[in-house]
């Protein structure tokens, strides 16, 4: 981390977390953030859900909710990144404060509630996106919608032609009863509508499903079955957790979804279980608690083909992205893997 980034991170951590988030977006817009460009090697280059990636390390949804920093993120080293979540209509989200740093735990709790400007302004920004980046959009539903399942298809219809992939997010804990859509019947119906909309697009973008880490084994089995039957292109494991075990921060009991280091073990176990259930037929994205290259490598060895970062950047800065990518390359070389694909699932049994 450069001296400039160190000073900037210290300043951001001294102010309200949501305000700091806003300043981080502005820094990217103004070109003040680390911009190493594409980071790649023969080992790191990979294909995922039909997409060609320079490396397997992405940025998870939630950071750039309104697609305001596409140019800056395209230069930050990520192999791909995901913006949103976007809902059909603008919505303010939940009352503030709604984002909390758990510094002692290297974690965060948020209860944003899909705050965003709505699909139309987001689509307008995506229409001007950098062409050399791989960009996805997290699809959401309005809190007061009479047809939440239909909202996902609406956002895809509006924004789909500007995307490389789209993610159905039914796993946020911050919109009441949203996670109920992970049930077998509801999820099947929802995905049928989304896939019908996807198939009507000029270009059939891959569709992913993001799931919660708090699911039972029986629920995971049902989701794996639905994922296979619906023709999903990938599953993202996992979103934030409602679990509050072994936390020490003063904010540990705040309502919302917990992300960061404490989520790593739980989310990686869910990843390994899902990997066994889909048996190589559906590729997986590993996300949840990745703080360094070793964590990213563990996710891949547990069954993920690619990974995503987010909360660790709050503590390590955007330059952490390059550290993780280069460290992952070194770990693959150390263990004799010529590609990311060779390492996928190689140590899955250790997590089951």
C-alpha cells in the first residue's frame, strides 16, 4: 500500500462508514485510487460461465451500487466486477445508520436494504461502460413491490444488453421476507421468469444465483436441484450471514448482514457442500471473508472457479486486490497447478 493510500485509508476509517463508502466511490471516479490495470499470467487466465477472464478475482456487488465508478474499477486489477443491486424503481433503503465497521473482527454489518437509484439511471451508465472490462449486475426487488419475483426480470430486461452477467439476489437479509424466495417452488418460478427474459435478449448473458450462508443441508440440496433444472450458469456462495458467533466489536449485535473475516469458514463450508451437490455441472463463485491470497486459494480448492472480494478492502485498501491476485498466482505455481481450473475442488473434502 502506498503512503497516499495509507493516509487515505486512515482518513476514511475516521469518519462514518457510509460517508467513507461515498468518498471511496468519488476517489475512483477522480482517478485517485490504485489503478494497476490488468493483472494476469498464463496460470491466472481462466474461463467462467462462457466469459474469458484475465484473472479469477472479482469485486462483489454492493460496493458500486449505482454503477458510478465503472472506469475506475475497470483499472483496479479485478478480473471481473459486479455492481448493484439494482431494483426497478429507486428506493432509499433502510434508515441510517445502517453500516457498521467491526474493526476488531475485520468485519462489517450492513442493513442497507437495496438502496439504489433504480434500474434506468444504472442502465444509462452501463451503456457507457468500458468495453475491456467484465461487468455484471446484481438484480434486486423493490421492498414494496407487489411482484418481487417479477422485479428481477424487469431489471434484467432493462439492463441486460449492457452486461456480461447478471446475478439474482434472493439472499440479502435486509429486505423483509426476501430470503423466502430461496424456497424450492418460489425460486423455480422466479428463475423461470428471469431465464425467459434472458432468452429474449439480443445476447444471452449468463445468469447467476447468489445464496445465503445460513441454509440447512436440505435447503442446499433443493437449491442445487433448482439450479440444475433452471439452467443457471453459476451459483455465488455466499451472501452475508445473520450469525453473530465469536465477535468482539461493540457493534456485534447490530441488525443486518455480517460480512468479512468471521464469515470465511461458514461460507467456505457452504461452498464445498454446494460443489459436491452440483458435481461440476454448475461453476461456483466463492465469496465471504476473503482477506488475503491464502483465503482466495482456499475458496478455489474448496470448489470455487472464481472468487470475489469486498469487506477486506475496507481494511486493506484497494491495493489489496493486486496482492491477492499475485499471491494466488504464486500459490498455484507452488503447488504445481498450471491453471486455476486444475486447482478447483482439489481440497474440497477437507471442508465437508
